[in-house]
């Protein structure tokens, strides 16, 4: 890994004596995070921006949030915490407004173009109005619209391109990697089986969603929501997202792979380890690349894609 640190004004430093690093990427989290610790013989100026390269590939591009310096035995030890460039969309608030028949491009133009991000989101429209409330970030304004229409989250590449997560065409196999640790989890404590909701503040909770997945697993967990302030076309999406998010962690695995690997977020991968009789397809949801005194490793969180198989009905 090559870490390029840029001071305010542009002066670049490339530290060599790396003590520790960790780069975290996760589906549903707007920003990648970087923690970096290294030793150096001189004091740097204030670090503004960081780029990280794996060979010649740019894998992280972001801004320094925290810079710490300590001195010991004539050397300086640095700690850097940075977030990827998507932090600009998180840290800036969107203008509250109602969009009339919006498109993915119009949401990008209003909320992301000024920060230097290019739009690689598929072009799609909505015939309905879309409300951005006070306090919504620029990321939330764009991502919420894309998710309601397209069904997946957006992400920002190190090249400052905004894209949507899409499952990889290639199917990978876990047995092809040097796995040093594997933990499989079944989490029955989160799934929601039933949602009752109302669309007017003075009404009863007469609208219902039921998850056939939770029902088949023998889970009974009900939630009540007041959706009177949410536009009509977003209500069903709001409820279905709550149910589907609740079962996302039902089947998951945490894998530690020796050294760096080629896995990317939303890669399709089959768990085909000999000791586990699974042979089922999962998606990559989190990747942590790290190095310490014990060497380099990649920690990967895999989740099995589930569908709530929702039933929507009205009961007076």
C-alpha cells in the first residue's frame, strides 16, 4: 500500500514506516474510513487530503478528520483518521424542497455536482413528487430517491463517480481464498414479522404488511408506524425496507483472509468450505483491509440475500 498525504497547500508526503492501517468499506455506509499509524523523523504540516494506492490502483480518496502526533525516542508517531470523499455529501445539508417529477440526474445535479462528483447512476424518473425534509444530508437526498426507485444504495468511487450497487456478474468461491478464520451466524433476534401502519394521524393502524419469511421461521415481532407525513408513493417502500433490512443479518459470515484479496462490495460468492456444509451464495457487505505487526489481512462480512416475501393488506 502507498499512502499519499497532502498538506493544505498541496505538499505531498509518502510515509514508509507504517505501523498500522485499516481501510473499512461497507454497503449502506456512505464513507469509507481510514485509520493510519506510522513513524516519521520530522513534523508534517496540517494534512488535508489522503490518497491510497494498491500497486497503481487508487483505492481510497478522502479527507483527514483527525491528525495526532506524539514524540518518542527522537521519532514522531502519527495517527490519521480520514473519511472518503463521500463525506462531502454527508457533511453538507440538502436544501429542503419538493421535487416535481424528479429524475436521478436532477437529484445529482442539485445535491452532488457542485462537490465535483460525476453521475454514473442509471437515468430514471418518477411521476410522483419527492420531498426532501429539513435536516437531510445531500447523500440522503440522493440515496433515498435512488433506493425508493432502484432498490439499492448509491456509493462513491475513489474517482469521485457516484454509482449504484449492483451484484457482480462473476460468481466467486470462498474456497479459492486463503481463509484463516470463518464465523457463521444465524440471527433470529432482529427480523420483523408484521408491520401495522396508518396514513393519517387520526386513523387507526389498519394497513398491514406481513413477512412470509419471518412467519416460516416461526418469528413473531410486530412494529407500528405512523406514515402520515410520508408521501403516498413512498409508504409501501418505507415499510418493505424496514422489514427487509431486519432480515438482512439473518444469515451472515465473517471471514478473515490472509493478505489483500480481490473481493469488492456486492460481489457474489459461494461459501463452499469443506468444514461447513453450506454451498450457498452470499453477497459481500463489508471489507476491512488492515495491516499490523502480524502482517496484512482482509476481513470480509458476507450476508445471504433474503426477501421478506411481503403480503400487504388492509384490515378495518
